[in-house]
C-alpha cells in the first residue's frame, strides 16, 4: 500500500465519488437551479458516450457533474489523474513542476501546466480576517523576485516583481500579495486592511512603514542595514519569521519554477501560502492538505489568456 494506492487515484468512478463526498456530502445539489430533491444518477455508458459522474436534475431537467462551477469544470483530463496531481502538489514541500507532473502522470506538458494552475487557484485562500487580534504580533516585509517583462536588468530592484507578506506570529499563518511598488501609499493601505488596530507590527527600517506606529498599538523595527536582526532590549522585536517565509518561497521558486511571469505570480504565491498555512507544525498532514485543496475548487473559475511558453 502507498498513499497513492487509494481507489480515487485509479478509478474514475471512485474519483467522482470522492469529490462528490467532499463537496456535497450525501446530498448532491444541482448547480443549474439549486435543486436538491429530484436528483438522480445517470448510469455511465461508454457506448452511448455517457460519462462517469453524471447526474440529472428532475426540476430543471439538466445534467451536471460535481465539476460544474469549480476550477476543474472544463478540464478534459480524467479526474483520477487530477486527484493524483492535487496529492503530489500538496504533499511535496516545494511543489512540483509542470515537467515533472507531465512525466509522472503521463499527460502532455500543456495539460500539466493548466492543471497546476487550476490546483493553485483551488489553493488560493479567500480568508480576509485581519491578523494580530488581541494585541498579537504581525510581521510585515516585502521582497523582490524575478524580472518584469520588458524591463532591462538593473542593479536596484525596479525591474523586479514585488511581493508583500504578513505573518501572524500567534497563529503561524502567512498572507502574501503581489504589489506594484514599495511606496508607503501602496504598502500602508494593505497593512491597515489586513492587520487589527490592537496588533503590534514588526518591520525592518524601510521608510514605507514609517507611519505604522500611528495605526497600530505598537510598531517595532530592526535596522537590517546596520546588521540588526533582533532588538536586544526587547527580543520580540524582529521580523525573522516573515524573512524565513520569503526564504522558503525563494528557494522553491528557484528550484522548481524557473520562469514565472508577473501575470502568474499571484498563483505561485497562493501555492506557497497554502502549503505554509497548512503545514505539519500547525497540525496538518498530507491527506488533510489534499482535502482542503479539493474543497477549495468550489466557486472559483479560471480563464486563461496565456498558454504555456515552453514545451
Ligand atoms: Zn436543476
């Protein structure tokens, strides 16, 4: 036995039952009319081209599968392969590349690429609860990664993509977002939106956070430029947790995802954030992570303008 020997990873029938159970429990819902009462299973029949996982609603007479209205809706791959992919992505520490997925699942590179982005979308958190309630500590920092398309490489960071991260030290959770620049006018509204007033906010000496003390219970800074990483008088003043978060993110981005365009950066952020917020230390195991990601496929749709660059 291995984690991947479970039936939902091999049989299409079992894959649909698994997803139906996660999303509907034991009461299928018609995605077209919301009907609950007159839903019947349509028996799969390859000769008549009737697919596995099909249901019919007696109220609106329409047919549907559990994939309707989710990020997997227009996916042509067998569902059991998609479930394998979700398991691999959510159980590997640094994620998995489209090339690796293409080889392991024996699907085309293009299918693997699209599937990975669907899974990332499913991993995207829509939790907007502010961090740092009850006077907790929130660390805030920004980082630069890759290069913006069309901009020449310079010594400073203008040509790079920018990311803001917040870490709630009490809950151990992170929240990340792509930002256009690192000016106070850009940074502070995001910090104010995502952090409770009673929180203590920790940043480095970057001038963009200069006014944080006016908005929050306290603002502690360390001066990285002067080699200070923790305040020696008050050792709770540091931003080492969020720095650690960025180092995991950057190592992952370097090793697995060689090229990442700005248009896709938010999806990679969602993936790393998901893995971090559902990590072992917070009590989540591989199976929990796969289930959480699958539940996240609901209510999110994906449209693509950009196809994969490399083959
Ligand atoms: Zn219906």
